[in-house]
């Protein structure tokens, strides 16, 4: 028994890491056009040569930035060795390894590794995970070259995928799951959904723009959207299982059962509906 507990814990951690990596990859694939639109919108005065991607995950933002700025090099920072290994493999496959520097670091640590003096710092869906966001923002401010730009991209919660009247036996199930998930995250991830504009100015930045991107993608014929919906709802289930009624939990499990005819993968009415907001802030030149 003393050996079984760590073994189970290891497999759960492995499952969580693999599941998160898959979601990050699907997010980058499904929302590629929207991520590219954000990089195009950035109020760039001179194309950056040195970029830092904070909380880079498996590289969705890293590669969007490399495509947008062909002369730039990106320092990709994350705490996960597995995510960074995935990013490294993608860089090699795209013949971009010479333009990517990999740095493993926990951004909540009191000291950050040397990241140079970048022209652009990008943080997509990572700032809300900080234990002390104000401290992290001040560090970014001091890190940037004078006149450099900081782009904070954040989600408006998890995407929605199902019609409001779905599933047929429990209409509105997805919204109830999200309501329970929002309550969970309000306690455990209190900075999710924050207005980052005032936080950026408090850290010494000059706010240079804010934009919300509305996402509404028809996923009826997309395997990637089906996989994205499945993975997203699987992750939500872990945080809401104790908050749902028995009937709702059973209906959710039917959607997540890939061997069932009621599986979300069998539906032809999926869409991806969400919003992403980007704040662009500049260090005084």
C-alpha cells in the first residue's frame, strides 16, 4: 500500500500533463487565425528582434510570433519540462531551432533567470496563474528594453462548444458546468478574468491599447474541434464533479464516453465560442 499511493499520484500527474499539452496544442490549432490576428494588432513601432514568451506552454504563441516577426528570436519560458520538450521538437520540425531559446523557470520564484532585454514580452493565459501578479508585472517592466511592449492575452473562461438546448436529456448542462467551474476557479485561481489594464499601469506601464477578440468557429466538420471540446470538458469535470447533481454528472459522463453514441465526438452541432482580450502596455522610452 505504501508503494501504490505514489504510483497512482505519478500516473495522475502524467495524465494531467499529457492532457494539458494536448489541450494547448488543440487550442493553438483551432484558434490559429485568432492568435495571428492578435499578433497583427499589436501596436508595434519597430519589428522586435528579441521576444520573451512567458508561460509558453507547448509553443502556440511562440510560433505565431516567429511567423509574424521573421527576423525575431524568441526566448520561451515555462516551468514544465514536458511542454518545453514538445516546443523544442516543434521548433526542430519547422527548422526554427536556431530562433528559439528554451528556458525552464517557475515565474513565481523570487528570482528569474536572465532573459536579456527584450523588445516584446508576450504572456498568453499565464499571468492569471501568478501568486503575486503585481510582482510579476513589475519584473516584466524592468526586464523590457525602454520603449518595449508587453502583451497580456487572457481568456474569458473556458470555451463553450454545445448548443444551449444540448444535450437533449439535460439542456443547459454546459452552462451549469461552467458556472460550477467559475466558482471553483474564483477560489483557486482568483486572478482569472481580471482587468489587467489597471494592474499594468500600477506596475509602471503606459497602456497602449486593449482589444477583445470574439471567437465563434463552426466545428461541425472539424475533428480538431471535437477533440478540443472533449479535452476541455474532461478537464472541467475534475473541478466540478462534486458540485454537479447526479443527473448532470451522468449526462456529462455520457458526453465524455468516446465509446458511446452520445459522445461529444459524435455530435455535428459543435462550435467554439469564447473571447480573448489582449492588453498592450509599453515601458517608457
